[in-house]
C-alpha cells in the first residue's frame, strides 16, 4: 500500500516537472520509475507525454518519445478526453511534435479519436490547423494510406473531403478526387457528400464576390500556376527534414527579407488577397469539373440520389452558385427538374432567394419555349413561382442593395418580371393560406414599404430645405447688383444668367421634392414614379448649386475688378460645396439611375453550353 502511495506521489511530481518544462528532473523520475511512461497521472486524466504536448514542451516530448521507441501501446494511449498524444499535437498545430512521434511509429497517423472516431488529419482541419492538415494529408498520400479498400476508409476519405471543402482547403480536396474520383458521391460520417458540400460554398466562386472596377481588371489578368498537390518536391521526409531545414535556413532568411517589402506593398493594395481569391476560384472550378465527370459517368439514377446530387443542385440554386447549376445542367439537362424537400424546383428557389443569373436560365427565350411547364409547378404549400416572388427570405440578396426604397423597387422588378412569364391562371391562384401572389407580396412587403416611404420623405425633406435656401438667396441676389456703373457687361451677363438659372432650378427641385412628400406611396409608385422624381430632384438641386457658385464667382470678379490673384483662390473655395454634394449624393443618384433606367437584371439571351 505504501508503495502505491509512493508511486502516486512520484507521478504527481512527474506531472509538475513536465508542466514546468524541467527536462533534467523528468529524466530522473523516469529513470527511477520507468513504468511512469505507461501510466496515467492520477486526477489529471493524461500521461506524461500528453502533459508535455499540452504545455508545448518539445524537448520533453522528444525525450519521452525516444524512451518509448519500442512501445507502440504507450505512444497510442488515450487521455481522458479521447486524444492520443499525436492527436493532441495535431489539433494544437505543433508539427515538430507530430514529426517526432511519426518518426518512431508511423502507424500513429491512422489512430482515431476514441469517441469522435476522427483521424488526426480530420481533427487538425476541424480545429483550423490547416498547415498541419496539409502536412498529414500529403504524408499519408505519399505513403499510400489514402485508399478505398473498405467502407470505413471510403467514409474517412469522404469526411476529410467535405471538411476540406468547407474550410476552403481545396488543394486537399483536389488531391483526394485525383486519387479516387468516386469520392465525389461518397457519404461522410455525417451523411453528407462532397458534391453537396461544394454546392454550399458560395464564397468560393466568382459569382459570390463583388469587386470594384480596378480590382476586377487585376483579377481577370491574374494567372494561377497549376501545381499538383502531392508534388515530390514537398518536404515530407520526416527522417531527413531537420537536416534539410538546417541547410536551407541561411538561404531562406535572405529570400524572406527581400520578399517581405514586396509582399507588404501587395497586401496594402489588396493584390495578395486577390491572388488567393483567384486561386480558390480556379481550384473550385477544377473540382467542379472533376465532379461533373463523375456525375456524367454515373450509370444509374440511384447513384445520383444516394450521392445527394439532386440535393446539391437545389442547394446551389438556393445559394446562388450559378457556376455549379449551369455546369450540372450542361452535364444533363434533366437536372432542371430537381426539387428540394419542399417540392421547389431550382427556378422557384432562384426566385425565392433573388438569384437573377440562375433565374435567367429559365427566363431565356430558348428555355422558355421548351420548359414553360416549370412555371406551373407548385410546392407542398401550393405556392407557385409567382408566390416565390411575393415572399421574403432572410437570405435574400435584396439586403445588398443600398436604401430601402431601392430594395422595394428591386422586389417589384422581380415580381413584374416573373409575372410576365406565368400563365394568367397562376396570377390568381391561391396557396394553402388563401393568398394570391399579389396579396402575399403586399403582406410580406408591408414593413419595407413603410420604411421606404420614410426614407424617401426624409431625403426629400433634407434636399428641399437646401433648395428653399437657394431660392431665397438667388431671389435676393437678383435685386442686389454687384459693382458700380462701370461693371463689365460680359461678366454681368454671366452673373444674371447663372442667378436666374440657379433660381429656376432650385425652385423646380423644391416643387419636385414637395411632390415626393405628398405622393400616395402605393406599391407601384416605387417601381418608376418615385425614383424618377428623386432623380430629377437631386439632379436639378445639384445644377442649382453649381450655377449658384458661378453666380458667386462672377460677382467676385465684378467686385474685385478681375483681380485674379485674389479672386481665383476664392472661386476655388467656392467649388468645395459642389464637391461635397457630389461626394454625398452622387452614389445615391447613380444607384437610382442604374436601377430605374439601366439594363435589366435578367438576361433573356442566356444560353447553356449543351
């Protein structure tokens, strides 16, 4: 009994010295109590090796692992949370510890978590240790451990596949599909297939991003080199890696220093971010192409159903991934009939979530003549495609449009365009709640219409105050002539004309804004009438401010007898209000003009590459 108590005391002391990183005392305790390597420390739930890994003491890990070189069971022991020491090092992202253990016992790479049953590579990617996951994957691939010999291995690979897609580690996903292309339709441990995961990644495709003019040009000019993910040049030899690192260290220091300034500049301008984005997009497109090959080679419909292909197409339509949907339809046009669990087809989902590019596939003239019947289908609640235009989902893209008034306008544009293609009967059909599409639209957009009315009235009130001030000033200036009787007739003519123009333009803007304030604010007013009035009102107000500044400049020149050295700086200062007005109001004016008079958001000329 006393001996057991002494062993317990020794194990607790071992825990303390390992926690503190004391290598000498650790060696002394292990020498006096060799079996401590195989024992769990009381009340701690872990061995000495787990403790060293947890506290990041690499030198102690190396010593303990070397002493356990012939003892696989000790290296593979679990702690109370179900982790082996290698699993723990993997989720902590310490490659040196992992490398040290694999050098002694490479079989540790295939030992799972005791409860979750995840491999170390999957656990690393789940915990965000992407570089660790890459190292473990490349090492396993080069050693031939990635295979499909049984159902468990297929499920493991599919689990790694889906996790790699969700974390954006598409180089691992590409490596897996190159090794075994049928993994695209295999199910992981959560019952999800990689193709379904790919249909969820809306931020990994070009259609999921919005770039400015210059960034867009830079993006399209970039070329990403294609490098196989399991290149033999990758430093995976864990036995010789330290020597390679020592030989290359001095060479790498200078190259890193020379590149750091350039990388800093590129990061400042966002070039590196664009490069990484482009790389992800290219990898996504390659992965999608390879998955489409698998789908096209599938011999039975059961394989497609079991691989969740139809669910993937519906999810892609819901997420607005045009590249995925169009590519699948090019593989087999019968996928156009795919429906989700609510019996909504891909075009109903596109309308519901406001994805115009996907809807344009059906909206195009060629498809409408062949597949008009798609507009007549109903979901489980008897909603047709026009009902979808009357609904508002939280994930709808309308929230990306600036201003509630323009959001309401876009919603009306959607409803009107869908209304154009449906049969007259569909316009008056009711769903299970007894609503026609128009009634459903009015019910769901009631709050948006109130907020849009308030927004329009607030903008009109603010602009009208400015317009009234300009009217008052310009009216008074017309009867307060600058200079004396010897004033220059040309400048005086400019002064009077600009004053009159400013007065009339500001008066016009005030009347237009007054019309906005007194408008009825019906639903259809948001489509054309109110935006048109706001465009004219803001434009005339801007012109009145500009002509007011011309009046001011000509008056200065008349009063100062054309003393340019004094008048020019003052005239330049007079341009400041025009600049600020443009800065504040021009984005609103531009968005309204594009939304009201710009090209349609739907493309009737779209064609698939069938």
